């Protein structure tokens, strides 16, 4: 399990009040019965923790599933490494 996955699981559990053991990469936020307002808060917490901006309704990114969130974070973090930040 990657540290990104651990962190995303922790954030989902904390923000939704769901037992962390019920969260799996294959689950969707809908499967976990996470309300849309909580889902937005989860996205904000992920963005804040990793210092990234998640894409809004980008068809290339899956932010509905736990695995999709993890993959998106990992991709955005990899892009940060390869792209120097503007001064």
C-alpha cells in the first residue's frame, strides 16, 4: 500500500466518519454512502494535504472512486516533480 493510498484512506475515514477498514481502492464514494458535501470536503482535504488542485469534472480523471482519487493524486504529484513551479 502506498503512502498516498494510506493518506487518502485516512482523509476519507476522518471526513466521512467511516471505519477505515471499510475503505478499499475498489469502492466508490457512493458505495461508501458518502454524501456530496462530505465528498467535496474530502477533495478539499486531499488538495490541502498534498498541495495540489484536483481537476474539476475532467473526463481524464476519475474522482468518484477511491482508486481514482489515489491515481489522480499520484499523477498530479508526479507532474509537480517534472514541472518546475513558476517563481
